[in-house]
């Protein structure tokens, strides 16, 4: 497989779907998973399967109510207690 094909394939499998000063959210479509990372604490978690489905249902509701960065960050802050994996950048 050519390098450009690998790059396209990697992009299809992993996509940043939200990025603010405080959080980023990555979708891993091939694994039906979402990774949420708090940039300030350098901690994150991964939602998979039914948990990923439920998380995204609530995320869509939150964005539908108010798509501002402040509102979405406040919503994501509700998950801080679950961010138990140290992220190394």
C-alpha cells in the first residue's frame, strides 16, 4: 500500500470532531469509540460500544441546545471524573 493510501486510511479511522482550548474529542469510527481529553489536566478516557452511543446522544443534545464553545466545554466538564488515563503529548 502506498504511503498516501495509508494516510487516507488513518484519517478515515481517526477524526478530531471537537477541539477547544480545554478539550478535544476524537472519533475512532472503525472501533465505534470516542476519546475525550482534558488538555488542562492531560487526562482522558475512551467511550466504546453502548457507552459511546449514549455519550454521543448526549453530546448532540448539548450542541443542539447551544453550540458555543463555553456550553460544549461545560457539558464535557461533566465527564471530568471519568478522565482517569494520563495523556502524554
